């Protein structure tokens, strides 16, 4: 390797770390909120925890389908910043905020209206269904806030600022923890208290973000009113990312359906596994966010060579981070579950599934990084179509795992392995093939 490569590699690593480490703190707050909910609610009994699993799956699907509000905003802002158009960068983010507000109101209202029939589709017992409805109907009030947070975070990431989202998320998590404890145990509201605490914290975070974005708008001379062209571009990019996310969420929901077919204990155990996976995934996604911002900036400044070097370094760190987190989970598999529940039946199911999860995380790190790279490049059409291909590969594997291993610990292991190995391997293949080529490299704004 030429000596000149070493300073460049070091510079890229520093830039990745400067974005990824604060992003890690901000990203991990969301799964920590889910973890906190699971811990508080888990000690209320198996039925509330199983209800949370169903409600969370529905809520995360509805909200997760709108994640394009962050993932489409970041590369648009980053490309304009890389091209030297700061005003245009901030304006693109403001357009994303207006889009988020409109979509959030529609989605929140629609989900509230159909929450009961959707929950009943899972076929859970009456107690679990009641708990899921109590959590979900309240949580619908926070959906517009969640989407506004996505859009504001995407704007700041595109401006290479991941510290502000960290500060806002930390304050929001602290408020949420206190409110949840008070509402659940102090006021005796049960699972609904957890939802109310989260909704209040989410709208508080929105208030802070609006103040931050207003400061950027004044400095850059951007307009607070939405621009039709900006909304149109965000909509086009977001439409493809919506399809991409639809494929992912369909895989998540199918896995929850598979778990519920094994009863309340398996559903509760799967909720613990999925909560831990979400925490690990958001941690690894910090590298993907760094890749999004840096790739968009490099392509906006027309530097294809730098973009490829950023990809290589982010993949390296994704594999390393996945291996470290996976080792911690595997080594702690016998005790981690006790933080979530004291139910003996649920605890007995967890250790082997957590070991499978830990072993698979380096593969997850590879997938998340390349997903971020192609988002940063704006290669959203490819991500959309291959998401459907990956889903088509995964569903037969999940069906076989559920059919051939119908009960007990082995069933949970089979479900976990299907998602974390088979599905992730399909994603790694389609993403890896694209990244090796050059069709994703499009220079300029």
C-alpha cells in the first residue's frame, strides 16, 4: 500500500468516527425506549409483554415505513452541502419536515381507526389483545412527532451534525424514563402509562428540533414555506424507499406471526430477542448514517475515488462492530433475559436464540453499512426492487422453520436463525453485488 494511503485512511476513519459516535448515541435511544418499555411492562406479567410485542410490531411497521423521511432527506441535504449550496441543503430539510407533518397526521389517524382489527389479526388470546390495544391506541398520538423527528434528524445528518440529535435524544430518553415510571407504577396506568409517557417525550423532542432548524434556516436564508419542487423530489425518492422499507417490515411482521403461532411465552421471548436485535441494529446503523452523509457529500463534490474509499472503511468497521457486539450477546446469553422479565417459561427459551443472534451480527454490520452507502448515493430504486426479492427468498425459509420446528426452544431458535441468517444473507448478497459495481456512483447534485 502506498504511504499516501495511510493519512487518507486515517482521515476517513476520523470523519466516520466524528459522525458515527454521536449518531450511535442518538440512534440507540430509540431501541432503549423499547427496551425500557419491555423492562417496565415485562414485570407486569407475560400478557402485557406479549401485548407490547404485537403493538410494537404494528407501530414500528407503520412508523418504520416512513423512515424514508430521514433516509431520503440526508443524502439530498448532503449532496447540496457537498456542492456548496448550504441554503438549498437547509431548504431540502425544511421541505422534508412539512412532508413528515402531513404524512404523520394521516398515518396516525388511520392507524387509530383500524387498530382493533389489525391487533386481532395476530390471533392472540383476549388478555394479550386487550393489552396490545391499550398501548397502540395511545401511541397513535405520537406518530406525527416521530416522523417530524425523523425528518429533522435527516436534515442535521446531511449537514454533518450528529451531535445535536444526540443531545435531543438523550433529553427525550431521560424524560421518557421518568414519565413511564410515574405513569405505570405511580399512577397505576399499566401498559397505557408507558405509551402516554413516550408520546409526551416525543412531542417535547419535536419542540427542541423546531428551534434548532429555525436557527439553521435564519443563517442560511432558507424559507419556512415548503417548495413544490423539493416536496416532489422528496416524494419520488421517498416512494422508492417506502417500497424498500415495506419489504423489510413485511419480513418483521411475518416473523412476529411465526412467533405468535407458538403461544404467549414464545411471543414474549421473541419480543425480548427482537428488542435486543433492535438495539444492536441501531448501534450498527450509526456507521450506515456516517456512510450516508459522507457518500452524499463526496458524490456532491464529484469525488468518486473518495466515495469508494469511504465504502471500504465503513465496511471494515461494520464487521468489527458486529463481531464485538455479537460476542457480548453470546457471552451474556444466560443472564441478559433477566433484565426484561422474571417469567420462568420465557427465560428458558432465550439463551440459545441470543447466541444465534450474537453469531449473526457481523453479517448484520455488513448489511447495514452497504444499505447506508446506497441510500447516500440515492440508489433507491435498486434498494426497492431487491427488498422485494429478499422477502421472496425469506418467506419460504421462515415457513419451513415454523412448520418443521413447531414448539419450544428449538422453535424460537429456528425463527431467529431464519431472520438473522437467511434473510440477512439474502440482503448481503444483493447489496454486495451492487456495491462492487459502479452504477450507484452518480456525481453532482
